[in-house]
């Protein structure tokens, strides 16, 4: 009986979300304009349907130099490049005038889809197929194009039509997310790709609260059962 609290503690810890594989921005507060150094494709894979890289890229800011972080490509019709960028916090009250899409709802939807790269196993067994489907969904949504082919289409269509995914996108918490757009004058042209990035956040996500609450309820239930059970001396 004395081992019960340890068992319950283990159950509680097992319920907590695992660390994300995404490289979150962990630097000083972002200015309205930053210089983005495009580092490379990172762990991204090459799509069989387009010969393009799919998945999170890597970049850093050079003013000042920061650790690398994940870049989620929003648009399909431009090339990734080092560039001056306009930084827009992804929130309902932000001004999206310097962005390409100009819509909080669209960027929130793409942020939700981008968050799925880390949990790709929930959508299929093959990483290349799933990542192709996720990016096909993002680029179809943001570029008004019908992108993807073969097995990729099943993942893409699921993400863009399934009620659960649509509901998840509509309620997605965007705390810590930013739109990184090719810089306006006098910071350069607007030829490079647009990205989303995510910064470190101290605000737990709703799923964290839910899972922690479930663990605490289990702890309370086991504790109550222990109090009601007869002791060895009473048996």
C-alpha cells in the first residue's frame, strides 16, 4: 500500500505532454524588423510530387545573433532566402498589413497545421507522405492552388475537411507564434518566402492543463481508496 503514491506520481508524470521536437525561438524580444538568416532545410524531406523541401526549415536572427529555430513555410511561390523581415505577432488584435495574407484566421489555421509536423505519426506511418500532406494542406490553403498527389492527397484532404481538424484550427492557441514576412522598404524587397515561427512561452497550452488535471484526479481517487481500504492490522 505504501507504494501507491509513487505509482500515482508515475501515472501523473506519464500524462504530461512530451517535449516538442520543434526548435522554438529563444532569444531577446523581437523587433518589428529583424534580419533573418536562412540556415537550411534541417530535417525537412523532399516531396515526390514537387521536388521541394517539406517540413520545418531552420533559421536565426542576426540582429543580434540568436540560436537557430524552426521556420514553417507559408507560401509555395517564393524561394527561401536570408532577408530583412517584418515581424507580426500572431494575435487577433495585430495589424497584418505587412503580411502577404493579411488574415489572422488564415495564419492561425496554418499555425495549427504547422504544429502537426511534430506529431506526424498520428496521421500515418510514413514521414515523407504525412509531411507532404501537411505542407500540401498549408500551401493549398495559403496559395489558392491544388497541391499534392498520390497518397499525399488523403492526408491533405483530411486536414482541410475533417471537422475535428477544422475545429482544432479554429480554436488553436497562437500564443508565441509570429508571422515572418519579407521586409518592406527601407529594409529590402519582398521576394523571399514567408514563414511562421514560434517563440518560447511560459503559458501552458489547454492540453497541458487538461492532462495535469486528469493526473491530479487520479491521485485524489487513489488516495481516497487508500483511506477507505482496511489496514493490515485491521484485517
